C-alpha cells in the first residue's frame, strides 16, 4: 500500500508540474504573437478544491473566433471580482496566439505578464 500511495503522489506532482510548465509556455506564446480580440463568456462556474476549504476557484469558459473564422473555446481560472463582472453572455477581452489560435487567455492576465516581463528587463 505504501508504494501505491507514493506512486499516486508522484503522479499528482507530475501532473501539476506539467500543467504549470504548459501554461507558462502558452503565456510566452501569447506574449510573442498575441492578438487582442473580444470573446463571449459561455459559462461561469466555481469549484471548491477540497471539502471544507475556505477558498473557491472561479472559472470562465469563453468562446472566440480567430482570424480564419474558426471558433475556439477556453476555460480560465480568474479572480472573484473579474468572474463576477463577466456573467454568461457578456463580452470578455482576450488575447489569442496568431500562430496557434487555440491558445488564449483573458487579456488582463496577459497584460499582467507583459508588465512583469517589462519589470524583469529593467
């Protein structure tokens, strides 16, 4: 049983690392060739990660069309105030990659990354 728990923990840690690295590479892509457009919020939802937890994650699922007219959807974890200000059916400012239009993020997150990178360069 000890080996099973160890393997489960290693698996969970591996998935978390993969998610962080993947999203970091996607954000780099958005900083390199991002296009600012408007999308539409198609779903608003919350997730409580653990029973009894005081924190709740807030998510928006939004759709948008790229320059070729293809529709994409993406789910993003956002802060509570941004979530509350963007009900289903509302417009959301996003940035998507020109070369990989399936990669996107709410514009405020990309702007925050741009600011952080500018400070890092100085």
